[in-house]
C-alpha cells in the first residue's frame, strides 16, 4: 500500500517529544499545588497558634489578679494537637501596667522556636488625668497667660483671638 505524502501522520518521535513536554508541564503544576497545600497548612498552624496565645492572655485577664513579673510555660491540646506556650510578664514604665507576651509552638517544633506571638497589656488605668497647666476655654484656644483673673474680655465680646499679626 502506497501512502500519499499529504496524508502523513505523527511519527513516534513526535509523539514522544509531545508527551515529554506535557509531562514536564504537569510536574510544574503538581509542584505548585504541593507548595500551595504546604502554605495553607502553615497558615492554619499560625492562625491556631495566634488563637492559643490570645486565649492565654484572656485567661490571665479574666483571672482578676495582676500577674507577677515572671516567665511561665505550659502545654495545651487544641484542634486535635498538642501545643506549647511560654508567657513572659514584664513591668512597663507605667506604674500598675504590665506587658504579657505569649509565644506558641507546635509539639513537633524544636524548643525555643515559635510560630505565633502575641502581646497584651494588663493593669489599672488612670481614671482621671492630672490638671493641665494651660487653661483651655470653650473656643478651643489657650487662655491668655497675661489674663490673671481668668475672664477674657475678647472672648466675652466675641473677639477673634490669635489671628492678629
């Protein structure tokens, strides 16, 4: 049987080259999918670690007691896995206010590593502020330092203070 040159099909070498190109492309796709799955797992673990740290700070806050300045450690079962946390409480420059830093790691992670960190503050806030040296009146500007008796004639007369140049 004689073949017509116009009816030529693919040769075996052309088919093998085409399959090799498709295989290389599929490998790249599978690697990208694998990396995406690993990233999703890492982001999930980071989110869980942040939630554990947030829960730890909340536990300290609802205890109703001011935490002592120290470092404590513990573990918790969360989302079907074991996690380790370290809480460091430090005194701030503000009297009565303490900083609480919590770091969290997976049970499988090496000691000293963290995948989640959170900081919070606990303490008594001031209920009032100290009296300001500058006496501010209703129009929003400072009182004239030369006005010793506290009444401002310009403000009472509707004058515009501070715009004179």
